[in-house]
C-alpha cells in the first residue's frame, strides 16, 4: 500500500504548536515508517514566520495540494482575514477529487471561507464560536465537540484538540491499535471523554444595569442552595410575576430558570475543583434537590460526570 500523502499548509503567523501536531502524529511518533508522507507547502515558498518569531523554510507551493490525500490547515491568523482565492480554490478542487480536508482550531475558518462546510457540521475554538456562527450561519457549528467529521471535512476545537483530531484520522485509516501506540509514544490519551464544553468559561455578569435585578441576583447567589419560585421572588422585589420575568430577561438575557441553572452548575464546578465535599454535599450546596438530578444536569451540560470533572481538574487523588 503506497504511503498516504499528508500536506500541511504553512500560513503567515502560524502557531508552532498546531503546526507540529500533524508532523508528530503522522510522522515523528509513528512506530512504523512508510504509512504516511508528511510534506509542507505555503502559498509563497520560502521563509514563513510564526506567531512567536521563529521561521521555517518551505520548499513547496500550493501545487502539492493537487496530489495530497489529506490536507491540513493547522491554524489561521485571524477570523477577519479572508484567505486568498488561490488557497480556497486549491482546497475546493482537492475535496472535489476525494481528498480529506482538515482545519485544526481556527483553521476551520479557512474551510468555512471556502464554502466547504456549508450545511455541514463543524467545530472550532470555543472562544470564537459566536463569531464563527455569525459569519457562517449555514454551517452547523457544534460548540461541544473536540472534533467533527462530515463528508471528508474534519475540524477541531482549540489547541490540544488538534491531537485528538489527528489521532481520530489515524484510527480511521490505520485502526485503533496503531493510533493507541502513537498516543502512548506522545504520552497523551488515545481518546478523551467529554467534549469542549468542559473547558468553556461561561461567566455570568456580576451586575446588570437594572439595580432591582442586581439586588435580586445578589440575594440568589447568597441563597443558591435554597429552592426558589417566581412567586416568592416577585414578592421579594415587590413586582408582579410578569414584570419580574420581563425585567430579568431584559437585564440578563436569560429567564430566571435558565440563570439559576447556569449559576448552579458554575457553583458546582467551583466546589468540585476547590473542595473535598462528596457529590451529595456539592449537589445540596449548589441548590439541587437530589444528587440524581444534579448528576443528570451536569452530564447533560458537560458530557462528563461530576466525578470525571473533578478528576480532570484536580487529579486522581482528589477524585478518590
């Protein structure tokens, strides 16, 4: 079986970390040589400078894309930077002839600008999901996935998710056993549980422009472990149910129920990361009526259990 040609596209101000991931997975960490042939191309061959000042000398231009089996765009400088038509057309033609096109992290923007992801599933770094969704409304953005695959179009979330993505590609072409061996050589898990939602910062604003709502928010945060309903809260701020709901949504962008759900999950994250409380106590202090409902809500939102969350952010000994 001839070696699969993997072409990595070097772009201006590339990220050395993202750029090195395909080279490690498909070349340097491979226990068996000859399965892949990794090559580098750039729109303008010659010196290409990274975002930290180091440079690489690239011998080949975009003509390499025409024969590649897998083309990887490991990074992109900025969402507002529109790629050249030469690069976009080269990627479109490569996909049409059957190649796999991969966008790691912000590299997904390049595939999106090429129109390849329209009406398909994609992922990118969580910090840019709102911008990505606004620019490309026809793309089905998955804000939780570490990577997505849709009709030979593969995209990944930020930074280290590029490793997960490339290991997935390796599994698809060469099987689980080889991918596991490569992961061991890189000292990384062969497959990570959960998704990008584990790492997203969803900070609720401390205050709003509505002083009455600010006072209510302060009260709720001090009494998060208690059960609340719209009638008692309306009485607390001397408003009708309808007026309170309208003011709260206008001030926070969420209903009271949505706000409480996000705030309670955020409180539970803090307790899991900073205390040794068992799950029952974390559940109670976060305002859940039972550990079962807490576990279900946590798993639904972050795709991992509370214990797995603690193990990820505090280590195995803390989880025990």
